[in-house]
C-alpha cells in the first residue's frame, strides 16, 4: 500500500512538472507566431508604398496577404507551430517506447521463452529490448518467478501477475499519453479560431466597404481573401492535428495490445507449469 502511495505521489509530481513544461512550450509557440507575423509577414517590402498598416499587399505577395488577415493570424500560427512541436515530441517518445528492436519479433521471442519455461532468457530479452512494453513484460516475468517460488495455485498466480501488469502499464501510460490532450484540443481549436478570424475579417471588409460609400469590388475581394486566409490556416492546423492524434492513438493501442498479449502468455505459461507439476 505504501509503495502504491509513493508511486502515486511521484506520478503527480511528474505530471505537474510536465504541465509546466507544456505551458512554457505553448507560450513560446504563441510568441514565435506573433514575431513571424509582425516582422516577417508584416515587413514593409510586402506592401504598396512600404505601408503595412494602410497599404495593400503587393500583387501575388502571399506574406502580405496573410499579414492582413488580422491579429488572429499570429494565434493561428502559434497553434500550427504547437501542432508540429507536440507531434514531433510524441513521435520521438512513442517510437522510443517500442524499444530498440521490432516489437512483434520481441513479443514472439518472449512467448517462445515462456513456453519453454526459460524465464531468465525472457527477462534478458526484455533488458535488450528496453522501452515501455519491455518494462511492463519484465515486471510480469519477475512476478512469475516470485509466485513460482511461493508455489501459488494457478488462479492466485494469474491474479498476481495480471495485477503486476496493470500496475506496470499504469506507470508507462502517462508517459505515452502525455500531451495527447493538447493535440486533441488543437483539432477543434484550430478550426474555431480560423472561423473567428474569417468572421472578424469579413466584418472589417464589409464595414470598410460601407464607409467608402461607392462599391469597390477590388477592395471587397482583397478583404474577403485576407479573411479566408484565417480559415485556410485553421483548417490546415486541425487537419494536421487530427492526423497526428489518430496516428499516435493507434500506436499507443498497439503498444498496450502487445503488453496484454505477452501478459496472457505469461499467465498461461504458469498454468502449464502447475499442470505439469501436478
């Protein structure tokens, strides 16, 4: 009970630390987005007469057109940058969680060792593989040896080994699922922020047209195109975030599947051991 409490406290401490780091990354991405919008896209060379505030973007100048999308654009750029940063971070962590070798071959190797009753070789394979799956499987193998020494019956041993796998998996899952909530949030926030920028841009475009008095189709077209930049950026952010989220979720599901498969093999191996002994 004390060990579980210590693990819980340690996990809470790590969670708070990771949340602080994630918050700092989000702030940095937003600042970088604003700097790029203001000084790269808002450079005077992108506008007529070098006037970025009142001048129109030069014909065909995409950077100037994006800048004219308004103050929502740097927010969208920050969200897009967050999507890239957190996706790269998840790709690195989840790839590392699989271990050094091919995961399917590792699980097959462990199953063969367990079937042969060579638990030490299976543990050595886990040490070589490393990663989250290998850590969880190793914990189950160590528990296998413990219950074997204690001489527990099959049902008690299965319960003990299953509980050990669940605890080991619960320790690995927070690392695997870290920042996944942020990516999932970016899926919806990207589109909504893009629509917000479009709506405010359209309001500004039609307000300017009404103030001018005489209809100006060129000014209206420019205003609409600038507003739609927000929609395009928002949709692009949400699309990339959706692909990343689904990809990483599938990867995590695969890892947990391999853990469950190896755990089932270990419990079955113990049942065979007890059956042969009897």
